[in-house]
C-alpha cells in the first residue's frame, strides 16, 4: 500500500531543515539521521550546490582584518616616527654647548621669579633677574618719526615704519609683526616722549628646530617671532629705568623652547620653556 503524500512531505521538510543546519563546507553531505537516508531518492529536491559556500564572506572578513591590522601598523609606525623625531630633537638640544646655561636658568627660575644666565662680553657668568640695555643704543630718529606719524593720525604709515625696524622671516603662519591698533596700549606707548625704541636680538641658543615665541613689552603684546640661530631682531619701545619683556611659548620644535637675548651688555639665556609658558624678565635702560 503506498504511503500517504503527507508522510513524504514531512520527510522532505525534515531533510530540508537538517540541510540548513549542516556546516558551511565546500562539500555537501546528505543527512544521515533519518530512516532511509542511504536512499539518494529521499534526499529531497534541493538544487545541487544550493548550500555550498563560495567563501566570499570569509575572504571579505579576512581582508577586513588585514586592512585593520595595516591601519594599526601604519599608525604605530607614524607614532614611532614622531616619537623618534622628538627624541632626536631632545638629544640635539641637550648636546648643544649652551644647554648648560639653559639648565642653570631653569633650575634657578620659579613662576613669577624667573632668572636668566648672563654672559658678559668679557666672559663673566652670573644669574640675573633682568637684562640691561644702554641708553646710548636707542633709535631716537625712528622714535621721533613714528611719534610724528601718530600725531598726524597716520596709523598705517606708523605701523609700516615700526615693522621696517623688525628683522625676522615672514611666511610662517605663526609669525606676526607688530600692529598699531587705534587707541591701543602700543599706540599710547609709542606716543610717549619718555619712550624710545631699542633693538633686542633673539636667538635659539641650542638646536634650531622651529621654536616660536610671542613678545610682550611692559605687558602689551608686541609681536610673534621665530627663534633662529641667525637671530631675529625686534625693536621695542622702552622707557628709561625699569621695564618688563615677556616671552610666551607659541611653538616648540622639540626638546623645549630654548631662547636667548643679546644686547650691548652681553648674552642672556632663558629657562627651557614649553608651549603656553611665560618667561618674564626685567629690562633696565640705563
């Protein structure tokens, strides 16, 4: 007596369910869990190869893992390169003969009581809290010219005249020459007849690596200047007697910002600075 059709339907559904549970191998094996599984005619009507995995999923997954590893390795190499570059810059700073003066100024300085190491023209070395300039080194002609331009209200010409007295490379986005804004503290200082313009030289006293600082004169922002071995000249307004000049770290090329000043009284070495740090010095005009 032939079996009812619903029995064959049940067996076919059972076979298909088992087929969906089998591993994703390249070789498809029939289910052997039901009675009569050794009969090929009972394996169901699934198209041959319908459950064969082409391997695209595994390939994409492997490719994704390798891509991720590549990114991690590349980032590591870049990070190592940056670290190695900064370490090399630190070594270059500390191997420079002037590093001993930077260390001495750093050890002696406290916030609000910064010190400089002065080396006079005759070679004497001492700690000081101020740098000195000679009254005789004032640029009185330029001072009178700028006062005259300001008196006429010609801020554009006065600014151009002041900028012509500075000497440092331009083209660097961090570098800014002095600007005389209307009714600014800088304009007021330049108008004052007790103020004269004095030249200061700034140097990178150790490794030349791209350090940049902002200069403030008597608390007034003046210019943002690159620090190079060849020196950058800034001509600033100072009054007779006591003044302050502050340098603020803007960019550290590596190993710390290392800056020195040169005046007619000798060389002055500041403490090692970081970006954002301020080193304030007294400036005595006598």
